[in-house]
């Protein structure tokens, strides 16, 4: 699963290369790239095990001779296509991209086709690329539900790196989740660089040694131990500490006392200025 | 890069350097540019049409056969601006270098049919938006393929280029996002991949993104971004209006370059002049320094 911020196509191609290296037969249905661009980087002795069905030039049948159209995306046609070219063991089916198909085929039909292909027996594994930001969350969720493994890629902190969030469902029902940072080399090999550390701040290089600002001055800014002690004992004037509170509440014998005798002029009642109302 | 006097068919007038900063940012020039590119221009609460004018004059200077689908402005508008940039659209059209589809004019003849003239087939989607843009694609394909036919005059021109201004207006005319994406896919397959030409399309998104809306320009923009090789996203300054800096442009290379390098995204600010636009790194506008 990828987004506009980071394309998952290189990773998809590296999966294809890995499958070919494992001597598997790969059938590639490509909607978004031409066959030449797809073969770029996938040349080699194993290339004959790679069968590309290019739906790039005419996916909707607008011309007279389409190679593969989106309307052919159903279990029967795909199985027929696979059986035509290879008769050995089950193949790995790679689709680029699932988003293209989802734009033209209803989600329910799409999911049913994928399920039929999986149970059909002609296909051993299906690897698909989905552009998560092109669909509503519900559709993305349904497709992910069908998958046994979902890898969501995003750009990493550094230029060449990318982050992958992996969710894997095993047959026993256990769900494993992991996050890794990886780099794809030019030869399409994937190098995993370890777990992603999202809580750590971005490290801009080795930490600089903390400089001591009081060194190398013509005047003395340092404190001796006695001075430091005196400084810590000092209570600040405007800090309302516990000692200050008790000092104010219970005034000592030497502090001044205020004696107040109510004066007649002070007792001014707004509602009764002449003080003659019998209230 | 200085544009010197060019001795040629008289199509170009000697002009001072314009858009040279953009050319150096994109690492291109009319003499050498990457072929098979799909350049996506987008803007949000800003106006990226100055980039359309730039690419129009760029590809005409590069002697490419240009097919321009102008949906939002008249021919005279583009002609006037191009004149200031040193390129004459009327001459290009006469010589057959420029194929200009004036959307506004064509749509009138479909919406208000007069006499027998029923309008070009290209704008058939106005009759029934549900049909999609296949006719428009056929129109583009026929105009562009002719340049690669066996005719003598076609040898003069370089690879074909398609410019569209702009795609989001098709959404307002009732065409679905899916149909527009199919159209751009087919154009890319024919022009960029098969004929090794280039494509420049403009999409305008003014609204805020709505998660549930599948037919918004933002959705179209995402789909097109996945297809494109290079995107130039024009936005207003986040701090508001400024007289000396008209906005910022984010340049993102979507597909890896041929040698596998993942070019970094770049952000620039720009100012549009009468005869071009200048681009500079953030904070280095001449008004500020």
C-alpha cells in the first residue's frame, strides 16, 4: 500500500525479482507502466519466467487490439491466461495496480475475484500494489482484510530511506505487526535497516560536546562551594514559600502591629447615608 | 542561459532570458529536455496558469508539435501572453506546429447548435458526460499521430506535446474523476510512452479535501499524481498575501530518474512579471534582501 508521498512500485519490483530468483514463475499484470519500463531492472537469465500481460496501452478496449483489458479481470480469464503460458507449478501473480482495477470494477466483484483466484489453485500467491489515498477507507479496509500480509510504505526521515508498517496474519490466527526502515538499491535488492524509532528526535549527527560557557573568560563567573551553598539557601523575595506563610500569619513580637479603632466616618452605608433608618 | 537571436523561420523574436530559473530548477532547456514526461501542474487558492504559458512557449521554442486543449480561455488570451514571451501562436498554428482546441468556442456550437454545424467530435462529453472522454482522446490521438505519419512536413517538428488547461473544469461539466483519469492514462500511454512526447496538465483544487467525496478535484489530483513523473504544486504563501512574492511552488519528482536517483523535492517562491516569472529560494526574494 502506498500513497503519493512514496511510491511502492520499486518494492513491488523487488518482490518480483526475489520471486524470480527463487525460480518461481511470475505473471505480471501491469496497468500503470509500459512493458519496457516494467522489464527495466528485471533482466537476466530468469527473465523467461516472467510473463508480462501489459494492460497499459489499452486497458479499456478503446482500440481494436487490446492486449489485456480490465474487463478480463475475473478468475476464469486469468486462470486461462496463466495456463496458456506455463504448465508447471502454481505461479505468483503480481498486479500493478489494484487501484486501477478498483476504479472500474465494483469492490465486491473485485474481492470475489481475488478470493476465487486464491482458492483456484492456479495461483500460489498474489502480490498487489494499492494506492491507499485513492480510495475510501472502507474499500481499503476490505481489500486489506483479504490479504494475509499488508505492507504500508511511507517516506522515511532520510532521503533514500522508507518506512514500512507490516501486518501479517498467520493461518493460526495470530497477527504480527512490525515497523521497519528499508532502502531499495539500484539492483532492486531490499536492505532492511532496522526498526523505526519514531519517538526519538531526529539526530542531525553526533551530539556536539557540551561547551562550558564559564571557561576562558577574563572575569570569574564560577561559584565556590561556600558561595553555592549560600545561594541555595537564599529564599527569593516574591516566592510564597511555606516559611513566608507562617511568618505572615503569626507575626513575631518585634514586628509592627496595626491597631485599628473604627471611626464613625468609615462606617458609610451607601443605602443609609444619614444613619437614621430603622432597619 | 541567455536566449540569443535565433535565426530560423522567424517564429521567435529575440527576447531576454525568461523563466530561466525554472528551467535550471527542472534541469531542462528547449534544446534538451527529458522525453516521455507527464508534468502535472496544480494549484490551490492560487493561479498556476503562468506555468501553462511557460510550457507552451517552451515547447514551441523546442520545435515540438504541440496540441493544446484550452478549456478555460480563448485563443486570443493565450496569444497575447505568448506574444509577450516572444512566441507567436498564430504563426505556429498556421505552420501546423500548434493544434489548438478552443474549448469555449467548441462547446458553444454543441450547446447551441446552429445550422448544420454540429461541432467537433472532441467535445462529445458535453452531450452526455457519462460517455467519458474517449472522443476527446481520439481527437488528441489523431492530431498527434499525424505528426508522426509519413508526410514531409511532419519531419520538421520534434516529439509531440499535449497541454491541457485545465482538467478540473471537466469535473464541473459532469465528467467523473474516473473518466478523466482514464483519459490521462490513455494520453500518457500514447503520447509519453509510445511517441516519447511530453504531457503537461493543469488541475485546480480550491476546496478543502473531503474524505468522503470521491468526485472532488483533490481526488483527481491524487490519481494524477500517481501517474505523473513531475509535479509542480503552486500555492499561496502560508502567511498570506504579499506584493513582492506571489506564492510558492513545490517541485516533486514522482518517478525515479533513469539512473535510479531519487531526486529530492524542492520548494521555491516565485513572482510573476509582465514577461515571465522569477523563482528564488525561500527568503531570498529581491524585495527582502
